[in-house]
């Protein structure tokens, strides 16, 4: 990596290299098992209560499209339009191949900026890696991004973060205080906010319903 690379540049390089090394697998997007990845998707997806109608989705930090696969093949949620955002062209190429079965409208977008309206937006693990960005700067980045995601989500959005309730911390990762982020979402976005911190991973999930 170049010494003057931004955190987003480093994140792109990290996941491109991980995909090359580990292939299309939960490990290539930072999870230690397919089971933990599926549990995260289960918590995020619980924001969608009404499942009779097809929905449109923004997936911010989509990787190889695993959440889209979970939505349709595990949760039985029909996706009319899937907008997958990622900084890595290699990940987007893998998503294009991995989701070749998908019959809805598919947009795979190389950008850190959300520009598509959708019924629901999801962020799974995307905010965890900050590299050398200080906590204040990364927190401000997440706040700005949540405002953006909120503006492009018709019915709501869900995201997760590593929890501050841990025994030890990796220096390149960001650990979010669940109380702070619950209050932030409650004050800024909606009265209908749920904090899920009762599952066996060192993280939490917030659901924001409009």
C-alpha cells in the first residue's frame, strides 16, 4: 500500500487481496465462519417484517453479494432491485458471478457514496475497519454515512458495529459504543429504533424503521 493511502483506499486493497487469497468465502470479507456471517444477516434482515412483497435493497459494502443470497435463498425475501456498493472492483466482479442466478434488477456500484433509493439499506461489517483513522474522524465518517443512507432508505436501514463491550481490541478496528449509536439514531432518524446486543458475537446491530 502507498504510505499516503486513505483508510478507504486501504480497505479496498484489503478486501481485494483477501478475495484473491481466500476466494468467494465468508473469510474473504472478514468473518471467521459462514455461521457467524449468517447470524449477522439474520439480525440485519429482521428489520423486514412484511415479506409478502418484493423489496429494493441497498447493500453498502456488499462484498461478493452474500447478503442478497441470504435474503432470497434463506429468508425467502424477494428482491426487486439490488444495489450493491463496494470499493473493490474485484469484489464487484465476484458478486456479478456469485449472483448470476438473481433475476431482479441488479446494480453493482464502485463507490463509497450511496445514490440509489431503496426500501431498505444494510451495512454489515463495513464500518469495522478504520486502519489509521483516529476514532473521532471515523465516528464522524459513520455519522455522515448514516445520514446519507437514511436519506436513500424509504422504510428503514440496519447496520452493525463491533461493540465496546469486549475483552480486548485490535488497534486497526473501530468499536462502537452501542448506547451512543442508539441515541444518535433515535435523535437523528426515527422514534422506531431497536438495538440488538443479545447474540453471541462481539458486536451489536441497530435497526432504524421509518
